């Protein structure tokens, strides 16, 4: 599993080629690696954006307006949940309980938790992601 | 013997050894506990399907019977006497059926389906599922041999457990999680593995079906004929499914000492070759250079008699080692008694000097230490032995493989030196073999049966019944065929073919023997017994129809020395060999009465292994200096007959994907020296002959050796040069 | 309750206990020293005396579990710490790892000593990135300070699967496999990680161990609601409550007090409708049932559970059918797929609940739903099936009127004003599922993508 995580960190997702590479390193079959990877939600077998926004929609956040927060993200990003923005920068997902039920709504941005996110906070988060994306573009350009 | 305990199942007390599974304990008490996922041959019970729920006194919840073992005083109630267990059983069946398509009328499994049977017996009479069922694309060909219907799948994980824990090919896996779980291969690539077909038999529903059997028959219009596979020296027990006089499929027939109910894909899927377009159905006579024309039997027998009479004292017989004892004996009698000729090319077989060290194949799995001496992969010589060795390793046996691709790397053919080393008390591996109560020596190289016997003797295997020496010969019945030849000779010495005018070649495999073209050249007349015209076309003047082991009644002796009965599953398309040979023998005044020295097959369904004879004195092993790698740039070529090769395999298009890749294996050192990487095209040459193959770097191969399937390097000598193209 | 002790989180309000020096300043790692001066059996005896019970939900006495771990098997002995906190409503282990990581590590080392293990694995849920980093830093500090001795502590990150919180699934996952539970027996204590003796405990349980030694088992056992519910719990208060958060309190506090006095009552002064104690895997309580003490015996008497110390407060705006649907979707999504009743039952429950929620269900389907729950309950390989069936059955039983109203009116009585209206479940956008055309259950408006079916 750590090997699958490493491969995902390097390639962004677990492509068939990445699974073959992991299998070769560990002396396993690609099919076995696929079997393991497909069991876990955080291992992506499809390409995802450079940034991942995950909104908890389990009951505790749900009781406190997670649906509205999710909708706000869809609006701001111009995509529906499960999709990636056209420029490949951001993927939006709904996820199960992130373990921050005391501070709803919990949103994980690239694995970092934002607690007590309300609809009003969403534009700023999306703005930050856009700024980060711009910096990366400039960084890679220069 | 384990301690006996008393368990009460549905008010019936039964005594079983402590630790016996509750499913088996119930069976001993005459009570059925239905199961789907439970299959002890696949390793520890997983308790996944929940079909076997039982009530156990003192336990608050229902328990999966398959995961329980017998303890003294245990009181178990199955669905037969416990309303709670009955509710559990019924619930499991209801859950299994909520997404099962119930397409039994068009399902191949219908009529022999555990899900159908158990639903009929214990299931709910009506469905309460009103939603649309889970749907998938179907059927998905997971290989050209196997179709997967995911809608029918009940996710018992038998197939994936077989792939992971028995065959260890790791190719068929479960993908995703929960209700989305499906059985899959990587990237929908074909399930390419030598034992893949077993998953069809393991599947308790119609999710995995054979593409060759699909829509071919219904269970109530078939017969299953118990017989033995005649394609390799292991002699796995099989059943041939017959419908309207044709073989429709091959199933395993569990012989716990031989095959444990597994068979390889060659044994399972080559039967369609019986119906190949070039099957010889009448005698054929050569007309012109390459053409064969049919001949009526009368003419053929006259011609054959004429040829025989003309060749008295000048006939030679080539036996392939696929013959039954009876056919081999009749042919030998014909040649030796009728034609007074004692020239023969005899097949590779186990020598009787190994009998004092024999043990059932299943003993390999129980060994503490297994030593495999292999120039050629075990899998390709006797596939089932490969599974027994894997089972041994899973049980914690120490496994040492010696040879060009072994954990102990040696040059091919270096067996004199290896055996002497192992027999030396100073050798660590030798010491393990000497001390272990249960040990196995497996010999997967051509020739060397006597060496193996010497080694087994030196290690005093004959004193320990748990120790066995196994020689894997290149032919299925070579030993018995050779014995039949000897029995027909009344002590006359055998000579290799030297001065002959008539060459009698028995079997399609013999026709492919690399020595044959040269022999045929020297003969005035070549008579071939062949199943396939294409195999005989180049060499034979007269061709007589050969039969498959599925069409023969007779006796086979496997590599253990087990005498097994072959039953005729279907009639051959023409006269059987035994029939026309008898006629010819009568014409030549040869009495074919069976010699008492011939092995006789047991009448039991599962043939027993004959006891070990007392060992004969053996010469001590002479030390020899170890073979060195050939001087650069030459490489020693190791050729092996790939499992998926030969006249039968080539006639089944669905098996084409299993055939060996056109590649040559090189050691990392040799590849580096030649700047060759895996996948590169290379030229293999010697004596002015050249073959282009793809390179594969095998980390385990020793330097100085190149390995390839025989069919790709047929014309090359043993020392070759390899370079990048 | 002025004297209410804070044990697990003690000192964390005043100091930055993520730093070794600060933790040592409040007496940190002294109990490790003390434990190492005791025999393993003496440590286990203290744990048995304390009656410290598993905080992960199963409530099994830790000392007894540790005493089941055999010695001298010729195999290594492992300690596995369950930090895969994923039960909806639970967020206490996270707090422990973020604020008192050294107390957790100290507990690990003491427990390792008790079972003579030199190998500790902390299985931390993959989503917990910050927690992993804090714990890793603390571990580095402890290692540098030589506190680990000959014990190796490995942090293993999960990758997103609720089921890995089940102990045998956790072991499978640690071994690099699909996290599917194993059949028991054999129990992990005998045959756990790599078929070797293994003690598995929850983060909060382990983090309590230093305090048990500090107070002494007998003293610890006096706190809370002895004899069965000793010590403190970190209660995770969430939902429609004014002041949600983690509160470490002695066991046995009344649910009403927790919600109204400590949590500040229902948010916005709304009316209380229901409370889910224990976590989403456990039965619901109606508003009139909150006069109960939060200890195992009191809750057990009314068919409820302490679980992982969760209290989810639900106000009047919530449609219980929607709640049930969302909870069922969670379990369907997280079912591992190994055993039949859970894999098929959770999916069927979702199908029925969706139909009820849409107002399309018949009277018989409410009974069918209860029956499906009943047929899952107690028949699965691991507790996940029960965890799905138990709450759903309780929702139908305790709020039968509301379910009935959906059937009678052909729609949700609360309509769009329900707080959970339209809430999207991840099961509906499972990435690998949609890409392969196996979308679990289509919503009426969305056809099944790519799933072809013959005529």
C-alpha cells in the first residue's frame, strides 16, 4: 500500500503503467495491485485534477449544511461533483465522514482539512486554488 | 491419529478426529450443511457466503459452519432442526438471489448448479426484490477459453482464491468494493495461466463458463465417463463429458494422491482436436511427393501385410510413449515375433530402479524439504507436479531448485556433479534430505533416471516412506511402453534402428521426433499411425488412423508407477489400433495373448500406488567436475517442450494465446554483454542456421545459458550465438 | 461535577503537548519508566484492575485482551493501534493525535511492554494528514530521546476504507491486502498480523494507559460509572447543537446534561427530534429518551450503545427517512463485499429507503425493510452488517409515523425544508464505479451509465 501511495504521489493517479511498475518492484502481478488499489477510496484508478477538493457529506456535516457547501463549490468551479475542471486543475468529490464532525462542514483541500466551512467561505477557497494554480504555471514557465 | 471427539449434529452424535471441519463432521453424521464459498482445497475457510450458518449451543449468534472445527461436546443445530439457522440459510439464499438473473433456462450451469439445487431445496419460493437488478456487460471473455457473466456471480471468491492461493498466478482478482465488487483481470487482458480452466469447475454458479462448452449440452443429455488424462506422465484423473457420441468437455475427477481435482488447460481444452479437419479417418497412401489419398481397409491391410512380409528381419519400430500398454505390446509382438526384428526407438520413461523410492505425488505437498533438479520447467513436463510443489512451499517446506534457472544455478546437464554433491554428507541440502522425515526429489531433466535412483539410494529414501524420488519423463506412458516392448522380445536384445527397410512409426509425437527424418530417409517404406494427416504427410508412405486416449480402452502407468485404467469415452472415427493390429497379427500368425508380465490396471475408481519393492544394490555416485559455461560468445541452448505445444494444442484455435511466445531467455550477464534488453529482437544462430526471436532477461538464469521453447529453436544445435538484431 | 477529572487530554489546554519537553514537564513518559520497572504481568494486572475497556466501540476489557496474547510462540508479537477513526460522528482520536501524541506513544510503549512486543504499528486513516504529521514529529522526538528502546513504532497510513477500522480488516490492510475482515476465530490475539499474536486497541484506549498506571488500576476504576464503565470518555458532540466538539468527561454523565448544559442545547433554539449515541452504527433515541446516563449499562437498558463516544444531535428539521437513506448509503459504500448479507442487504436497504423517501413505497415495503434488516442482523462475517441494519431498524421502529407519512402522503412531509434534503452520497459518484459503468443504484433522473442489458 505504501508503494501504491508513492506511485500515486509521483504520477497523480494509478494508471495501468503505474500499477505495472509497482507490481514489478514488489514481485506481484499488476492484477493483484489493481485488486488492492480498487478497494481504497483514496487510490485513484482514473486521472484526477492537480488539486482535490473533498467535501464531507455524511450526516453530521449534512445536518449543518454540507449540501449547500457542495453546491457552492459546484457553482464556483463550474463542474458537478465527481468531475474535474476543464483545465485539469481541480477535482471535486463528495466523501464520507472525514472525522471533523464537531466543526461542520469539513472540506479537505489536497488532504488539508478546512473546518467549519460555510457557503460564504467557498469563493475564497476556490480563489486560493486558482492563485496556487497560477503560481504553479508561472513557476513551471520560468 | 488425532484425538476423537464427540459432536452432536441435529441430535445425532458422531465421533470425529478433533479439529475436523463442521461441514465434514455433519456429513459424517449424515447431515448436509450447504456451502458455496467453502472449498478446503483452496486453503483456510473464509466464511464469506454465509450459506452454512448453524446454531451452536453456547454461542449467541449464528456461526458459519465452514469456519468451525469439531470440539468435544459441541452441540450444533443446522437448518434442519434450528428455526434460527433455517432463517439464516433462507436469508442467505434470498440475498444471493436478489441480484442473480435467474436465467437458468439459458445458463450452461443449469441442471448441475449448486445455487439452483440449494434454492430448490431450501430457498424462498418467491422473490421480494422489486427493483432492477445489478446489470453488467456480459459475457466478458476473460480469455478465449473462459467467459465471465458478472450478473450471475455470487462473489464466493473461489476463483480468485484458486488464482492466488493454488495456481499462484495472481491474475484473476476481485476489483472494487462492496456491492460494486467484480471478478476481473488486469486491463481485461486474457487470463493466461496453465491452470485457468479450473475456475470454471470451481464456480458454483454459471458465472465462469467454458467457451468451448457454452451452449453445447444440457446436463440431462450427457454422460460423464471416468478416465485418465493421457497427455503427460502425471495421469490426472478426468471425466469426459459425452453428448451424442462426441466429447464435449473434460472435467477433473479428484484423485487425492495424484491431482487433488485440478487439471491443466492442456488436459482440459485439447479435446476439440479430435474433430480437427485433418483427422485421419481412413487409411491413406502416398501418391506423388506430398499427396495422400484414402484407401479402403481391405486394400490397406493387404498392403500392410505385403510390406511386413517383405521386411522380415528388416523392420524398425518407433514408439512415441503415448500408446497404451496394450497397443505397445501388440505392435511390439508384431515386429518382434511376426517380423523377427528387434530394432526400436523407445520413449523416455521411468526406470524400475526408481520403484523402491516411490511415493504418491501428494507426498510432495507434505514434504519438509523439496529439491527440484530441473533443466526444463516442471510445469512443462508434468504440470500438476508444479502445483504440488507450490503447495509444499505454502505449507512451509524448504524449496531448493537446482539447474540453469534454479535458486542454485548450474549449467544444464550437470547432474552427475550435482548428485554427487547432494550425496556427500557435507552438503547442507543433502543433509536436510538425509534427515527429513518427509522429503521429495523431483527430476525435471531428460535422462538421468538412474542417477536419481543412485541419489535416492545414497540418501536412504527407501528407509523412509515419507520420502519420494520423482522422475518426470518426457512421455506419458514411456515406462509401460518400454516394458511392453521388452515383454514381447522373449529376451532378445534390442538394438536401435540401424538396418531396416520398413519403418513403423506409432503416434503423431513420434512423427515430430527430430531424429525421424533421417531414419525415414533410410527406410524403403514408412508406415505411420497418426491422428492427423498433416503430421504424416511429409514422411509416411502408408498412414493408418491413430486414436486419442479418449477413444482408447487400455492401461497407462504414470510417473509414480500407478497403473491406471483408460476408458473409451467415445468411439474412434475409424477402426481402433488394437482391432486392425489384431487382424494383421492373425494374418502373420502372431499370437497376441497378453503376457502375464504386463501391468494390469486396478479395477478401483482411484487406482492405488503399488507398494515399494526392496531396493537393489546401487553403485555409489562418482564425483564429477562441474560443467562450466561454454566459452564466449557461445551459449548453451536449453530447449523445453512447452506445455502448450504439440499436434493437439496446435489444432485448437482457442488455445493459441497460451502457446509459448517466440522468445529466448538470457541471463542478465549475457544480455548486458550483448547490449540486449528484454523485448529486443535478437538473432540466434549456429551452423549457418538462424532464428529471430525476442529476448527476455531472466534474472534467475545462469550465465552461459539461453532457454527457449523447442518449437522456436527446432533446427538449432545445442551451442548457439545470440546477438542483437 | 467540579472535580471532573481530565485524563487523556490532561494538560493540553495549558501547554503545547506535541513537544516532548512540554509533555515531560507534565510528567510525560514517567509512567513508561515505571512500567519498564514492572513485570509485564504486573502491568496487565493494573489494566485488569482498572477495567479499562476498548474505546473503539466494542468495549472489550483491555487487560483481559492483553492477557490472551500468548507468550513464547516462537513468533514475534505485535501491537496494532487502531487510528483508523472513521465512524461517522467520531473525531476524538484525531484530537488525541493532534494534541497529545506523546501520551499515545507512551501508551503504545507501555502496552508493548505488557505483551512483550517489540513491534508497534499505528494504522492511521489515510485522510488524517495533519494528524499523521504531528504524530510522526512526536515519534521522531521520542526516538531521538531514546524512549523507544528496542521497540520499533511504524506509522502506517490507510487509504480510505471505513472497514479497515474493523480489527481483522485492519490487519489485512496492514499486510498490504484488500481490507476484508477475517473470520474469527482465530482471534488476533492468537493469530493476528502475519499469523502472529497481536494486540489491537483503539487510540483513546492506548492513550489512557499512562493515566491508569499513574492513578493505579484501582483508583482509575473508581472514576466514572463503575463497575463496568470506568474512567473518562472523550465524547464527540456534533450535529444540531450549539457548542459541538470533544468533551472529556467521566462515564455516566447524563445525555441531557451533555446536550443542554455542556453543549449549549439545540442550535438556534430549535426543538430536539432525536439523538444518535455511539455513532452512526447504533440505534437512535427519540427526544423523550435522553434522560439516560452515558454508560454501557444505562444505555444497554434502553437498547442503545456507547460506541465510540458519539452524540449526534438532530433537530426537528431532519427527515428521519432521509437520515436512514444517507446512513444506509454510507454502509453500502463501505461494505467490503466479502459476505453475502452485508453486500446485498445494504444495497437492498438503500433501494427500499430511496423508494420510501420518494414517496413511492407501499405499506408492505416498510415491513420488508425491517425484515431485510433482520435478515442481515447477526448473520454477517463482521460487525459492519449489524452496523447497517441496527440503526435503520431503529429509525423505522422509533419513527414509524414518519415512515408511514411518506407512504400515505406519497412524498416527504418535510419536503425541501428537511436539513438533509438532496444530500449527495459519495456512493453516487464513486469514481471507479462510474468510469466502469457500474454505478451502484441509479437515481431516477439518472440512467445507469453504460450498463447494457440484453433484451
